[in-house]
C-alpha cells in the first residue's frame, strides 16, 4: 500500500479506489496521508469557494497545497534519503551456478581473488537464494516439456523448501578462509594467555 505522492502521479488523487480517502489515518504511508490531506484541502477549498464566492479561499487552498508539497519534500529528504544505501553492491553473488555463494573447488584455480561477501546472511536473502536455485533447476531441465509447471503448486513448493534444508551458506567466502577470526570467535582471549598450536 505504498502509493506515490500526487506530484509524481496526479491521477492518484482521483482514482476510484482512493477518492474517498480524504482523512489521513495512522496505518497509511506518508505519501498516502499527504494525498488524503490534499484531497481534503481541495474539497474544502471548492466548497468554501462555492458557498462564500471568495477567491481568497482558493488562494488559501493553493497555499496549503504548496505547504503539503514542501512537507513531502522535507519528509523525503529527512526520512527516505537519510537511510544508508542497503542495495547490494555485490548483487551478482547469488548465481544459478552457485546459489549460496559458497567457496567452490573451482574457485581455488579460477577465482582465487574471490571477494569477501560484504553482507552476512539474513532472512531477506533467502528469497534471492531460492530464486537462484529455481533458475538453476529450470536452466538444467530445458528439455523437459513440463518444467515450467514445476513450481506452480503448493506441494511442489513445500517439497522445494524441504529439499533446501540440507543446503547452507558457509560463513567464510574468501580463499583462503579467515582462520584467525574463526579462532578468535571460538576461543576469544585464552585465560592462560598460552599460545595456540594449530595442527
């Protein structure tokens, strides 16, 4: 329910499903609230002009609309653009050939300078991984005429989720892996301060 602001799409003020929204409610997004306020200002200005036949009411409505536009620009600058850019710079890490972006045996010869993944695994990446695996299945079974229907029903999607449970993303994505940080994670600072001997 993330509607665009009416400056970007003026027709949203007069759409059939939105025209009765003239009061901003808490559950609405900020652009939806400002669109509802705009409808309210337009409605009150037109009624006021028809009742009183005074152009100052229309001018007051236009000033209020300009204030709403300035408020939206301020909100956009303050809230939307102040967030850090969460777009993945390494958006090519989940490929159909390596959906989990684990270190492959071929990486030791072909991709020795494999960069470290900048973002650790989180739940939002699960959809991206699943999509990549589904693309892998579709690409490798092009000769099957019914392959397009494989992920169409609930049973097949549940089977797909069950089949994905034995696959996991490795925490180390570099070659060679970072053994120093792993030991620090496992043991921290040893109480005895004795050096560790790694065999």
